[in-house]
């Protein structure tokens, strides 16, 4: 399978923020979020071919059992189950970072970390916007992921007006545990993160949802491989 990058860092977001983790970034994403900080992983061929054995031997050098499979968009990668089975056989704790645009059954996964994409992610380029709007939000797939896996929902907040869309999304879904919902500032730089944090904090106090850190922004300014 084509791997964009493998690196060792701290999980930056959600319930496991701060946990040392190995990140396996798969190549390819069908979405084109305007604030995406991993655009270099969009093309399906943006990486090097690896066997599962090569991946396992590379990640074994790091002193953690936590593995984060990310992208790109890993859930639409047809080779994902093979990778996850290998990681599971090696007794890794597996987090999958996904936008939740598709459902795949029977994946070895300890935490399905879902970040549904709101309209604030729609690219400005009209040629990209239509396709993005059609595919960025799949309510049926989201519900199936939530029903099937241990999960967390992470919403990226760019402005206070995003709260209406978040409330609508949560209202449409069933069996949601509010303590598994996180709001986090849309930011790819430290300055942007700090400028929006008070706004998100106020929304969290208003709604009772937790505010998620984004350590990769705060500590490393979204630097690649950190
Ligand atoms: S889903 Fe994730 S990887 Fe894909 S474009 Fe959006 S932010 Fe980037």
C-alpha cells in the first residue's frame, strides 16, 4: 500500500491528546477541504509502496503501542483492512482518523476518531466546491460508524455561526454520547489557533461540549512530520 509518511509524535486532538503515538499517513483523499493542512497527501500516489511487514518493522522502533492511521482519508482506502489486521496482530492500540464519509465493517479499531466536515471546509474554487459539497457529509455512514465502533466526534469550528450546523448534525444522529463530542478551532498556525480559541471556549461553555486541544498546531505550527 502507498504510505505518505510515518512519524512519531503526540496525538494532538481529542480524548487521547498528549499520548505518544506513531502516525501512519495513507495517501489519497477525495475531499478538498479549503483549510486542509495535509494537502500533500491528497493524491493517491503521494508516497511510497510499503508492505505491512515494512510498516510494522518501521513503527516498532518507537516506544509506544499507540498507532494513529490517518491521511488523507484512510476509510476509503481498500487496503486499510490489511494494514489494520497487521497492527492488531501486533497488539497495537489503533486510532483511525476519518472524516466519516464512508462505512467499512469489521475493522480492528480501538477508537474511530471522526471529524465530520462542515460547510466551513468547502473550497472557494467552484470547480472543487461542487464535488466537495456532494461528498463531505454522509449521515448514513456516520451513523454506522458510531453504532459500530468506539468513537469520538471532532468538529472544526471556524466561526460562531458553525454552531447551528453542528447542532443540526448531532440532532440528526442517534445514540450520541455528548461526552464524546469535541469542538476545536480551525487553525493551521499558532496565531490562528490563539485568535479563535476564546471563541471556541465560549461555545463549549455554552453547549457543554469539550474543547479539544490541537497540539500539532500549538507545539509545532502544523509542521509536516511533527
Ligand atoms: S478530509 Fe482531511 S485530509 Fe481530506 S481534504 Fe479534508 S482535512 Fe484534508
